[in-house]
């Protein structure tokens, strides 16, 4: 009986110290394995004095909270010191929360409250999700373990409502844990059933069902918890799961089974150096053995008392940590003083440098006044140069307009001929209609009227065609408005190809070339500035026709020998369009236009220069060297790309990529 009374006394005395400290590890970090911890320590040894090192110190600190509080305190203080030094607010909150957690573990709730409250206030001001949830969870835990369940529940529900970093399901688990401590089992069950699927949540469900007297479900969840916790190597909570299982057997008076499960929990706790697990399993074994073997009961009671003495010598631990904490604060104050001194030195140095700069400024002021006149002259010359450049660019545009003139004249003549012809036909039809009216043949009048109507529609159609050609010419001649519009790229390319060809034919009636087109009809309208892209097309088509013309006129073949009638050279200009997809490997999703000629090609030694302003391969007086340069800038301005592939004496092919 005395042994049983002592067991009950120890259980009540240390209940608060053991309550649910697993939350901060299992639910937050799933417990780091030794391999992960070794990896973190290797990273720490190679890290610099930066934010990553602070986070590594925090990540190494919190797994040690429940086994080596002095080591956890040291790592957390090192992290806090560095976070303050580099002004890293988030790191300060995380490491300060770890320090508060150590005070909570060893039972100094006053210091834990102060540190965790300060940490949580800083987290709220910082508005960082991880720091906020981390500090709030420990603040909730300290209130819960002190028996202040209302405050614990308030903070738990606050975290659940926000769930900035932790999931809502995790906060449901924490909330269910508070309700279980309050013995509000229905509420605990409600939140735990909506909690996460961690081993800790299953463990809480097992304890809840055990308190409710549902042994079947309690055992089921203890088994699930054992499976999950074993996978995570969470030996601390694993021993607790076996204890819960052993208690179920104890209530059924299955003493041998209870002893078996309790010893498994005891063995796991011993191997993991979990003093909490040793204490609880020893108490349980002592209580069960009291009914069977008084010697064994006394043996396990002594083990429980030894575990209590080793784990809860609060005065010794508190003195050690307080001394280390005070030393750490002293070092931090010394570091702050050193930094303030260095800042003063920097300030004085800056003032001295400022004085030197002022002296130099006075000296340079006189020189600067003398340079002002030269600067004005340079600016004037620069303005004149920009004006000249603008005029030259506009001249290039007008030159391309001149190249279009002959082609436009040819194109516009066809619709005008149609308009004139149909107008003459309508005049004759009207005369016929007047005669039929006089003869009273109204059926024939209606037929003639329909013919006139059809002719009128054709006149209207060809008039609009002529109008479109004129508008296109005006768009080409005026400066770009930079207004994009949906344009049929195939139609635009075809129109400028015909205009360029007819323009060259008008200048040289003897010229003839084969035009080959392969337009992808699946291409939808794209958003471009049509007059700008039209200028690009015109320049590329004109260059292609020029190249094949020069090759046709050349008396020498590409091999350098004189041509013969057997050469049978046929000038060919090919224009193709293709729709590109992201999976085609052709440079991403967009439109590709290729302009190829079988002329003499471009010499390799000048290929890299052809897009430079004022560079031209044409004879003096036949080219300004601005056509390809402007074309390159226009395509780049549309977010596209203009490149060239060529073989000297064989071909030249310009490739345009435009985004959709």
C-alpha cells in the first residue's frame, strides 16, 4: 500500500512536467533522424555567418529540447547572437522561441512565459508565418502545461483560424490535445478526427478513446501510432504508445500482457535515453508488479525515482543554464559595445572623407565651369547627330517606299480597270433598260436591273481593293504609331511579296524569278504593328530579289568560271510560314517566317556584321546599310528574333521568330 501511495504521489507531482511536450517535435518537425542531424552539422561547419547559419542553428536546436536542454540552449543562443549581429528578425524570433522552450522543458515557467510572450509579440510585428506559428505553438503549450487551459485554448484556436505556416489539420491536433487535458473528450475527439495523420495525432486519439472506455478503438489507434512513430524513429512518443497499450491491459487485469507491453516501452525509452519514458514505464511496471511481485515492484519504483532525480533536478539545471544565459548576454552586450565603437569610428572617418571631398569639390568647381562651354558644344553636336540619324532613318523608309511605287502602280491598275469596265457595262445596261421600259417589258427590266446591281457590287469590291492598297502605302510611309493590332501574317507576307516583285519587274522588265510560297494556314492572327513588320518583309524580299538578279547577271559561276548556256540557272525566292509549339523544339511557341533565295549567299567573313547600322554588301549608291539594321530592331521590339543561315555561292535564308 505504501508503494502504491508513493506511485500516486509521484504521478501527481510530475504530471505537469510530462504533459504533451511531444507536440513541439512530432507535429512540427517529425523528428530528425541521426543522418539528417549529421548532415545539418556538416552544413553548419561549412556555413558562413549569414541567415542560413541562423536557420541551421535553429534546426539543430529544437530536436534536442527534450533530451539535451543545455545543448539546445547553447545552439539557440548562438543563433540568437548571430541573428542580432546580422539584423535578421525572423532568426531572432525562432531562436528566442527555442530558448523559451528550454525554460519550459526544465520547468522554469516564469522565464519561459516572459521569453515566449516577447517572442510572440515580435513574430506578430514581423508578420512572418513560420515565426508566428512557431512562437504561438509554444506559448499555447506553456499555458496548457500550467493548467491555464482557457488561455491555451484561445491561442490554439487563434492558430487554427490563421494557420499561416502550419496546416489547419495540425492545429486541429494541437486543439484536440488541449481539450483532452481538460477532459472534454467529445470536443477532443471532434478536433482530433480532423487533425493531421501523424503518429502523435493517433496517439492522442488512443488516449482519448481509452479515457472514454472504448478499448477497441483505443487499441486500434495505439497500434497505428506505433507504426507511424516507428517509421519516424520517434522513440519518445513510441514508448508512450506502448504505455497506453499496457494501461489498457492493466484495466482488464491482464497483468502479464500489461507487463510485456510496458517492458517494450521501457526498453525503447532506455535505448533512446528518454528519461520521461523510463519514468512513466517504471511507474506503470511498479504498479502492476505490486499485485504479483513486491520485489519487482520496488525495483521499478527505484528506477522511476532515479529517472526523476536525473531528469528533474531543476535547481542544478536552472543554475547551469542561467549561468550560460547570463554569460551569453554579457557577450552580446560586449559585442554591441564593440559594434557601437566601430560605428563611431566609421562616422568620424566618413566626416573626414566628406571634408576632403568638399575641398576637392571646390578645386574641381573652377575646372567644371571651364568644361561647361565644351559640354554645351558637345550637347549641341549630339542633338544635331540624333537629328541627322532620324532623318537618315526616315530617308531609308522613304527609299523603301520608292521601291514599292512601281509594284503599287501595277497592283492598283487591275482594280481600276475593273471599275472602269464595269462602269461602261452599266452605262450600256441602263440604256437597254430604258428601251425595255418604253416597250413595257418589265420582266426584262428586272433582269437588267439585277445585272446592274451585280456590276455595282463588283465596282464596290474593286474600289475597296484599290482603297486598301492606297492605305497600305500610306501606312508604310508614315512613322509607326506603335499600336499593335491583330494581323493575318500570311496575308501580310503575300501582299508585300507581290508588291516587291512587281516593283522590281517595273524597273527591269527583263527580270523574272520563280516565287515559291508555303503558308501554314493554321496560323491565327497575331498581335503586331503591321506597317513595321511590312517594312521588314519588304526589305528581306527586295534583298532576295536583288541577290538572285545579281547572280543571274554575273558572268561567272559560283566556282569562278565563266557561265555557259548549260548552267540553266533559275532564280528562286521561297517564303514559308510555320506555327511553332513549345514541344516542337524550334525555340518555343510562336510563328516562324523564312525568306530564302538561291543567290550568291553572304560571305562568312561579313555574316556577323550584316545587322550593324550602315554596313552593306551592295555597291556604293545602291544601299544605305540601314535596311537589315532597322529590320533587326523591329523584330526585337516585337519580342522576336531575326537570324540568317547562308552558304557562299549557294543560298541565303533569313529566319524570323515572332511570339504569339
